[in-house]
């Protein structure tokens, strides 16, 4: 029977092997619970807003510095 399994695996094409290995790896994943996923989503959104404000302020500051250096108004 072990020889039969070896032969079956040898005749597997690349797509079958990929699918078998992918599903095997996905079984090992520790998926977050809904409360954990929602908390992490909120954290990502908060970081995006903070970084957006920070980058906007840096752009404004950079524009003002360049305007002062060029002397154009």
C-alpha cells in the first residue's frame, strides 16, 4: 500500500501538488477571532489617519520652506 501512495504522489501534477501543500499550510494557521480582527482593523485605521495627518503637515512645512528659499509668493 505504501508503494501505491508513492506512485500516486509521483503522478501528481504541479497544480495538484500546490493545492495539497497550500491546504496543508492553511490548516496550521492560527486565525484571529472576530474581536481580535476588529481591534486590529481599528488599529490599522488609526495608524493610517495619524500617518496621513503627519505626512500632510510635513508636506505643508516643506512647501513653506521651499517658498521661503525661493522667495516667491
